[in-house]
C-alpha cells in the first residue's frame, strides 16, 4: 500500500499574503504605527500632563484638576478663549464670503481664467512664516505701506500703530489669516460649482428665474454639502492657528491677540510649565469639537433642500 504524502500546510505569511483582507491589513500597518506613535501617544501624553505639575527639567506628580481650576480664575486664559472664538468666527465668515464670491467669478467664462486661478493659489502656497513676515512689514508702525499711502493722500498725519493697539492688532491678524485662507475656500467651492449641471441653470432661466433666484434655489442647495466640508476644515485650521499669530504679535500687545494655541505654547515651552500648557491645550478640545460640529452639521443638506418634508 503506497503512502501518499500530504501537501505541506501553508505558513501564516503565505495565507496572509493570499488573503485580500490580510494584504490590506499589511498595507495599513505602517500608517497605523505612524498614527499611534505621532498622534495617539502625544495626545494621551498631553492629557496626562494636564493633570500633573510637570515642568521642563523636573518630572511632575499627579495633582488632579488643579491646573484647570487655576485656569478657571486666569483672566489671560479667558482672554485667549475670547480671542480664539472672535478670530475663528470673523475670519471664517470673511473667508467663506470672499471665497464664494471668487469661486462664482472664476466659474464664469473669463479670459485668462487659468492664470487667475494660479494667482489666487499663491497665498496658500507661500509658507506661513514668510507671509507673516510680509504682513509684519505691512503693519509695522514705522514702515507700514498702508500708513505711507494714507499719509500721502492726506488722510492721516502720523503712522498707524497697527500691532500696538489691541483692537487694530486683532483686526490685523484676522486680515492676514483671511488673505491666507481664501484660496483654500475659493478653489474648493469652485470644484463644487463645476459639478452642478449647467442644464439646471438653463431650465431655471427658461422658467424666468433671475440670477439671484438661480443661485438661491439651484446653486446654494447643491453646494451646501461642499460648503459643510470646506467650512469644517476652515474652522479647524483657523481655530488651531499658531504660526501667523506668533510671528506677527507673539500674543501682544498685552495678551490682546493671544489664542489658546499660542498661550499654551508660551506657558508650556518658554514658561517651562508643561502641565499648565498641556491643560490649556486640552481645554481647546471641547471648543474645537463644538466649532466643528456646528460647522459640519449646521451646514448639512436638509430634507427641504432635497425636495422632502423637514
């Protein structure tokens, strides 16, 4: 009786390589390791440091909610909260309005349209530090080009100290952020506008709809999902802005332009209070989640926009 040799059993790696799910898992593994090392671990470490009195060069001990209770009575912290909300709200609204206006213009049949699109992208391509230095020169109390033009026109007698007054400093950093963020909003909304069938506009025009009626009844409802995504990212980028503020004002004058991100860095790194800085960073999370949820779900397409009953 002849013995039949059984086929060798495939190894685990062989079965994994021949499995579609296993192969996908292998490709996802490097990204998962990267996210765990550079996103998840720093996040949980920051949360833990917020409950300690850790300082640079000295390990801390667990102190519970003491950092957060101290922040609750810190006027500078609440000023940074106000500045962050004001900065995010005003800049996001202006970027949306101006970005939508530019997107509608670029969606028309214009000469040199591709050239204009490339020019509009320049503020987004330029590194943040370089654009911040340019705005620092524009708003400088001695060499401001704005003050020079206004003085030449006889509208003012002395240069305007844009970054030396709290109100003008806030307006200046908001203007710089709007200039930098408009390209992202405009190009993204332009891509959304180009997905709307032209036949819908033609049908509305044949029914006697004006340009405003076509925008309100055709363009805006179909563009709302794109607006929700774009504004969510815009709010996220604006709320966590750091480089622009730190290069322009470093939070001054007298903490008037401190955002929660810049205050967290100042307390944690130059100030050496890692626990306090981490607590400010963790305190950003509820505000950030609220802003994102409001921006995303508040702008989602509703049933009435789809022709159904709300």
